[in-house]
């Protein structure tokens, strides 16, 4: 049997996507294991969720470094310390730099149907455009903002009375399932590790 995929998760906020991964990784025979959870800010619920689950955590804040490049190098060092197969950016609101991306395969989850509405306000921007269907995307991370190869997408209809918040909450329900399915699939088929 293949050993569980070794995963590090990066978060910036509530960590509900992280929680879905924690739940899916629990128990014997799970196809992946969460080695550590990192955040780019103090006091996130995501880090609290990880600590409650007994997963080691670290915080790596851009303002604590002289340059963004120093931050990138230290983030890479902290990730590499646990030697993961895969890094999952799950609501991590920072663009990753060349040190991290040069050493690790990273997937990201985004609350819109890429390539439409990339960036930090995907839900708001899709609504402002008047789309009737939106959703979420899981993709490999490259040097651009939400530009990497798409792995999976799920659709969500926009309702007439939706607010950005209500729509985002419905997207997140679907997004959590998608993310767990993607990490399970990447654990089951490791052909991407040779890419
Ligand atoms: C998700 O919709 C993610 O795609 C976006 O921010 C949200 C994070 O939610 N970038 P959570 O922290 O996992 O609850």
C-alpha cells in the first residue's frame, strides 16, 4: 500500500477548508496526513483548529522580515522542515514566492470559476459582473495570481437575493468537498510527482 501523502496547509483566516482536510485525514487508512499548518498572521482560527487537532503550527509574517524575498525563504525553510509531498494553500492570502514554488508542489483553492475573477475578491467581482453561475476552482500554483493549471472546478448558482457573504458561504460548502476530493485524488495517483 502507498504511504499517506504528506501535506502542509497554509491558511490566513477561518480555516474551514483546513477543517475539512483535518476531518478527512483523521483515522487509520486516510490517504493523506497533515504534517503542519502555517499562517501569514497571528491569531487565526485556522491555526487554532490545527492546534486542537494536534497538528504542529507556525506563523510566518511578511512584516517580520526585511524583504519579501527573506519572508519567502523562511517560509520555504519552515515548510521544508517537515518534508511534505504537497502544500495546500487553503485561503492563504499571500502570493507565494520563488523559493517556496521552486521547492514544493502547491495547490490553491479559489472561490470563482477561473480564469474569470482571479485575485483576492473573486466572489465580489463575479457578483459585480452579474454572473448567474459561479463556483470554485482548485489549481496548481505558478508564479502568477490564480493562473496555474486547473485541477477541478465546481459550480454554484447565484440567487437573486444573494449578498457577497451568502454566496461565499454557499461556495465554501462546495469548495471544501472539492478540495478534499482533489487531495484524495492526488494521494491516489502520484504521477504528478514526476512532473
Ligand atoms: C475560501 O473561499 C478561499 O478560496 C478564499 O478564502 C476562503 C477561505 O475560507 N481564498 P476558510 O478560511 O477556509 O474558511
